[in-house]
């Protein structure tokens, strides 16, 4: 099963449906694995769900119990493009980042431990806008 999921992830790089399928499979598998392996599968699933979210998937369609981790990972993956858009003063890139960071912050719960950091990134792109 693990090899099949790994293969699906490998071939699904630009296929949102395949990424979502692999992420859900990993998340479900994480519940039946020993704790250390389950945590690793859960972390990998969060990364895949983050890619789906960054690609346009709505937060409501993602697993709620994993949403904090998904938001963290989406923010982490989005920072390089944010920095580049601000550095180059690329207005279309800044507009894209503004929309993206609004989505990230919008998906972030008020109690999220990194909410202030995510809001700071949104503020940075707003200042550049």
C-alpha cells in the first residue's frame, strides 16, 4: 500500500485530483500505523493537501482535523514566491500573492499558533501592493 501511494504522489505532481486522492489515502493510513509512522504519513498528507490548497482547493474541502498543519505548510510553501514578488516589485505577482495570502489567512483559525506570522506575511504583501 505504501509503495502504491508513493507512486501515486510521484506521478501526480500536476494533477490535483491525484494529489487529493494520495493525501486522503495517506491520512487514512496514518490512523492505522504505529505512532511514529502515522505521524510521518500525516505530515506528508498535510504537505499534499497544502499543495492542493495552494492550487485552489477550498479549505472547507480539506480535513478539518489537519487544517492547522495544512495552513502551516501552505504558508511555508508560499513564502519564497511572496519574497520574490516583493523583491522584484512585480505588480501581477504581488496581486497573485495578495489573493493567495488572503486565502491562507482566511483558512487560519483564530486560535492558530502561527496566525500572527501568517498575518505578518499578508501585511507585507499589502504594503507592497
